[in-house]
């Protein structure tokens, strides 16, 4: 594993699966203080943000795995099993990768950044929520889930800069990515779940719910 202990800036990006859905951006410093909270939309916006991020050598960035917007519903899949196997028939074409769970949006660009020396990885939002003790109590992305997550981020992780009113869920999920990046930098081991289109998808040890700011 590369030594990330000298990293000063931790970036989380909650990637929207299409331009109509906002992409949350969060930047934390080494003291777990919020430097930036923002929303982006188009892939060009995301590319512009990453290309113009200052001090790239001091940055550890985690980008979420976005759900595939064209993947068919679970109800369709369960129904189809009674009649035919999608993977073994030529009658149903895999158009726009609708069999894929995750979106490939921006994957080629992210892999290019990684190959150029940028310390950039991916993360699954649901996995990081669970590992930080923030998942499972409420329906994902419901108002109750967002309020709970924002309150815990303020109290447990000391993000006092968060306002009392609700911030967009994409920004909350981006903060999760930034906290995960911070914890990866503190760890002596890189916990990789799998590789996705040229990038490692990272996780955290189970029960790793505290952040110790030096």
C-alpha cells in the first residue's frame, strides 16, 4: 500500500448516475473540518473540478459507485425468470448495459486520472454507511435517514460546520466518501473489495466508526 499518512486533503464525490441528478462534492482537511461542500451536474463539471483541484499530490479522493439508470427493475427480473434466462437467450439484447448494476459514467476519465498519478479510488455508499454505523435504521435517502446521518456526522465526527437545516443528500453521501478517504489515510492497509473499470473499490473494517484527529 502507498503511504497516505502525509495527505492533507480528503475529497468525497457522490456521483450522480446522469446529468439530471446532482453530484455531491465534499472536501475535508486533515483536522476533519469542512473546506468545501458543493453540487455538480454534468460530467464536464466533474472533470473541470478534478482537473483544477489544487495540490493534487496532497489529495486522496474517493468517488462513489453510481447506480445504473437503465438497469431494469427487480420486478421485471423476477418475472422474467419464469420464462427465460436473460443471459442465455439472444432474444433480449443488452442495450446500454442494462444488465450492469453500476453506471460506467466517467469511468474511463477516472482511470486516466489514476494512471497519471492521482490518488483516486471508488466506494460504495451503502457499504461505507454500514461500516460507519449509519445504515440500516431508516429507508435509504428518506428524510429520516438523511436527518439521522446529518446529526451523527455533526456529533460523532465533529462536523460542527453542518447547518441545522437539511443539506442535499448527495452532499451527505460525499461527506461519507471524504471521511472514508480520511480513514484510509490513517490505516496501514488498503481494504479493496473489487476492481471496477480500472479502479479499486475500497471499504473500511467493520465497526470502524470513530475518527481520531491528530
